[in-house]
């Protein structure tokens, strides 16, 4: 294949106050660059991250440049911001399209290159902006958003979705359930490509002793979305006849306080540990100390933490939301219906009673084979090659 200049356009990206925002997009872009170098593929990677903020927050950003360009681990990254006007969606989309087109043209001029292919992450907002811009650079789109499950697609957005998907050269979803949801809007077959599990040295978690008490670990920022309210109820029932500990990380202070109140009412405070944001390496350590990772989400398009738990060699409990059920099976975990307290309680009990049936080494091998950067990047690169060959005809 000829040389390729790739532009990645995420719909959201990290910010100083939220360093894990858009982490999947960032890690995939850097993994692709590493893959290109390792396989001696003549390709460049650039990122344009245009983010929307509520106009009410304008004062918070008065001292920050509207457009900021930096080199981040070998990738030229253009960060830009625009403000969103409530209830003016059509205007917001068109303003975004104009701004994004300007950024793409400026980036090409600055770098002295022409982008051959664009990889857009999520229709909202970048996919719609690019479709409206009428630019002719071929693009593929990967959908990640749970809005398709949560009935949060507005009328204006819905109007543009067929054009976004049908004009794309390839449409990708991160899970089987999400693929089915967006297939409604797309005339193209939707491919499924999982997110990458960031590989860390095994020394990060190997040798860490598991807790003596059976420990369930979970991680998330939203109590309702992640089903933590149901989890506490099911765990309280689990404790009636069994010993165990539940550790939940990633919560804001308000979230921790809300679960503390619920735990107090249930009488399980002494068996519950609530944590705030946890650095990535520390997440693996918590997983290693735990017996099982549990994520009973009401909505989950993929569930990277479930794959990470398998990478550490720990089984999982997850909900059938179209994402986790794309890769969780009887050899690595248990699936339950979202919001079903009885099923979740039974899963907690079954996990403890049948824990020795899970093979840690086999789960690790599965995670490396299915979620590794090399495996995912090879699939994506093959999609890129097909698109560029087709576009050259």
C-alpha cells in the first residue's frame, strides 16, 4: 500500500480536569502509530480534537487558547474548543462543521501533507460535523456511544445519521449490541472491532497476593449507568450468609456519599470500600487483589474494565447490554440481565461457590489474543487498506 496520512477525529477527548475522557480514542491512535512503526508501514497519524462546552462555562476557559497544537508522544495533536448553545442544535452542528473544516485545512497546511484517510470516533459530534462539512477525504467511523441504547438521540441528530453512516467507507461498532442498533441507520454492514486493552508489564500485578476475604471489585463514575445501586442491594443479600468485601472505585465525592447512605441503610458499611479516581496501573493492582470484577451496567457498549480483568486473570460478572456479551462467556464470567437484582445476587453467589472452575492463565491468554493492540490494530489497518484501494479506483 502507498504511504498514508491518517487523521483521527474523536468526538470527545481528555481535558485537564478529566484525563481519562476519550482514553480509548487516544490509546488506539498511539497503538496504531506503534503498529505502523513496528511493521515498517509508511504512515503518519494526526489528531484533531474539537470539543464542545456549554456557553455558560465560557468564563472557565477565558485564559485558555481556543486552538492549541502540541506534539504528544509522536502525534501532532490539534486541540480546539467551541461553545454549545442550548436548544440550537442545527446551528451548533453547522458551526461545528465550519470549524472542523477550518482545522483540517489548517492542519494540512501546517504539516505540509494531505490527509488520505480520516478515522472518526462517534457520530456525535464529529461524525455529523464532518458529514455537513462536505469535505471529500474518505473516512471510516467507529461508534462507541451508549446514546443509541438510552434513547438520547435528538431529532436533529437523527436527521443526519443516515448520511454520516452511508457516506463512510466503513462503519465499525465496539460491540455486537451497538452494531445492531446503528445498523438501523446504515446501509453498510457494520463491523465489530473491540477496544484495545492497554498492555502493562506483568510485573504491575503479578506477585500481588489476593485478599483473604472474597473480594468483588468494580469501577465506574455513574451510579445509575453502572448499576451500583442494584449491586449494593444484591451484595447485601450475599452477605446474609457469606463473607465478602465489595470495592468500588472511580466515583466522585457525591457518588461516594450517595452509596455510603445506601450502604448505611442496608447495614453493609463495614464490608464496602468506596474510592475515587484510580490511576490506570493501580486499577490492575486492585484487580489482582480481588477475586472477581463485577460491572452490572444498565448501558455498556463495550466494557474495557471487564477485558482488563481478564488480562489480569480474574473472572467477571457483567450485564447483557450488547457490549459485554460480545466477549464474556462461561469460561471467563457470568452474564445477568441489566437491573435484575435476583440474577445479580445469584451470580455473586455462583461466582464464590464455583470460583476454582475459572482458569486464570486461560483468561489471560484469551485477553491477549482478542484485545491486544497488535490484534486490534491489524484488523483496523486491514480496513484502512480496503478503503484506500476502493477509493483509488
